[in-house]
């Protein structure tokens, strides 16, 4: 799976999990995440390259409640599992 396809699948997963992904100019690469009024938001720096965007999305989505029960392609699940392991 190419990085572009992996990024697209992670964006689709974010949408399915009702996680708002915003591209912002004011954040140093790669960005960050927060919960605002109960809604999880991922802020992605416009300067972040594709690998940084994938890492940020995977690290954040790996911690979202319910992600483990969602069906995702094995390559996406592997990336989420690695991100979860990196964060611990």
C-alpha cells in the first residue's frame, strides 16, 4: 500500500470515528490533537509532509475509543498497532 493510499484510508477512518481533521498554518509540523467540547480534533500543519501526516493520524486514531472494533484493511491495522506501541 502506498503512503498516499494509507493516508486516504486513515482520513476515511477519522471520518468514520467522527474525528475532525483540520489543516492549519499555525502549528509546527506535524501538528497535534485535542478534545474540544467532547469532539476530538486533529490539527495537521500545512507544512507537514505525507509521512508526518500519516504518523500523526495513526498515533491519534490508535487511541480513539472504538477504533479496535472497526474493520480496517490489515495494512492500516498494522500501522495503528505500531503507532499504539510507539506511544506506550
